[in-house]
């Protein structure tokens, strides 16, 4: 079991701030400092370098952080494995998820509801960011299971297929671009576009498909870049721009006439979502969540 001092150390290292760690742990800043001093006395070395308002881990601090992160992971896995032995509904643990925007907003809620019914004592946290940030969070051990768009090439990450989704072109039903049902792909050079931010999986799959049609992405008439599916969707509803969004994210808007789907000849964008885990790590809690997700959508 990690000591209270070690828990404090991990939070300070994560926040890179004594004051922010104090806020997160509902402790006073002097109490945080006292715990760190106790650890530095125990290990007979400095764990943090103070640089004005900022702090950095020393080499000894980095080593301790890596070891404690692994200990905490094993501790949490053991808690679930032991408490789940006799009765799954009594199982305890911490499920640390990360998911790209489309998954977090339109796919996971149903899965989380079912999983919570099965394991009511599991604490669930969800990092909702774009694909690039979720992958970084997994590699930095901030989450233990991620769901991202498209399969990467990293050798230290395992990828498991989950679900597919379609990305479609939409515009406001009041837009002049809604008057025509189908366009040529080359017409994209003239149409004002609103797109997702860099690092977005939706943007990545769009670029990939346009490249197959010899469309030069940098020559497109891009007017706006927005972070997040909802922000982009709401902007498109209120503007004359066209954008590419997951079909799952615009079902209601298409049904009630706020948005209209626009087709481009030969352009079909289907993307796959994958569960990602750090290769070589075995987590029964992750396995149970993946099994639940697969049962909900397959």
C-alpha cells in the first residue's frame, strides 16, 4: 500500500505545483510541503527542484515517480481482482478511461451505464480529449484504457478493434450549399469549410480520404478550426460553412432539420475505433469493461 506521503508526492508530481496538489487533495499547502520533506528526509535526497513559481522532478524524483506509478497501478489492479473473486457486484477499483470526443459523447454513455449497473463500486474517471491527447495520456500512465480513432503504429501500445463510424459532410439547412444534393470532390476548393482542431481523429481520417482523391488539404477554403465536436456542430448550424462530423453526433440535428447532409461523389469516410492499452500490461478490470462495451454494440 502506498503511504500518505507517497500519495501526496504523486499528486504534486502530477500537478507540478504544491498549491494545485493541495487543492486537489483538500489539504493545506504547509501540510503538502511537510509530507514532501518527510520523503526527502527518508530518501536523503531532493525530489523537486524549485524554479520560481514552478517545480520540476529531480532525477531521484523521476525515479520515484516511475516506481510509485507502477506500484499504484498494481495496487489498483489487485484491489479489483481480489474483491471480484467472490461477487462481481462487490468488486472495487478505479477505471481510468480516456476517449476521443465522438466516443466520449455519443458512444460511451450507454456503455458506462451498463457497466455501472454491473460494478456499482467501481470509480470511473473519463478523460475526454482528442485522439492525440488520449494516446499521450496512456503513454504517460494518466489513464489505463483508451478508445481512439484509427490504429496507430506504436509498438508499445496494443490496439483492439471496437466499433466503426461514418464521417459525413453537413451544413445548415438554411445554407446555400444545402440546395444541391451531390457535389464533385473538387468543389471542396470553393466551399467555405469549418473543421476540427489539429490532433483530432475526425480531421485525420478526413485528410486521409481527401488525399486518395488528390485533394490538397492546405488549398481548401478553411475558414474556422474549432476544438470539439459540439462546438463545430453548433457553429455549422449558425453559419454558411460546411463541415465534416461523425454521423452519430448529428442524428438529432438531421432528424429535426437543423442540418442537412451533403454528399460528394466517391467520397465515403468510414473510420474505426480501437481500444488502446499499454502493451504487456494485463488488467482484468480493463477486460471486463471491454467485454461490456462489445456486448452493448455487437
